[in-house]
């Protein structure tokens, strides 16, 4: 079993124990807030690496919550777009790119999420298993 599947499942269990997911549009707002906070840290000359890691973790958790809400299997999605599904491989992937490139990649992916949520937001019933 791959790391991403386990991670996605653990996030789902944790969120369910807290009472469930936010409305999609609220999750999107939270995602954009975290991306903005990451941008602020990137622009600061003396940001600490732990602060950057914390914001990236927040982005990863919120985007996983959105994937869970729409019943997307991240392992399948990652395989389709050729992103590693092992946590160690994801860490190695980031060393090949500048922080700026990675930030823009995160922003592009958030934009894609926003387009999907804008399309489906409303009284639509979420998919069931």
C-alpha cells in the first residue's frame, strides 16, 4: 500500500472525528489563505524553514480534504500526472526545483481546484461510495 493512500485515509478519519468537512467553498478559501501565507514567507528574506514547512503542510492537508470530499483517490491522480506516491519520493522531487517554481506550481494546482469547485458549488449532493 502506498504512503499517499494511507495519508489520505488518515486525514479522512481525523476530519470525520472532528465533525466532518467544511463546505467546499470554505475549504477553497482556507486553501487560498494558506497559499497567501506561504507567499508572504517566500518573499521575506529571513523566513525560517520550519515556517515554510508548516504552511506547506497546511496546504497539503486542506487540498487532501478537498480530494476526500469529492472522493478522489490521490494515488490514482498522482499516477496520472506522474507525481510520486511515496512520501520520500515527494521530498526528493522538490530538491530539483526552486522555491519560486514550486510556489507557482502550488498556485496553478489551487487554481485548478478553484475552477472545479466554482463549477460544482451549490446544492449538489456529494458522491457516495
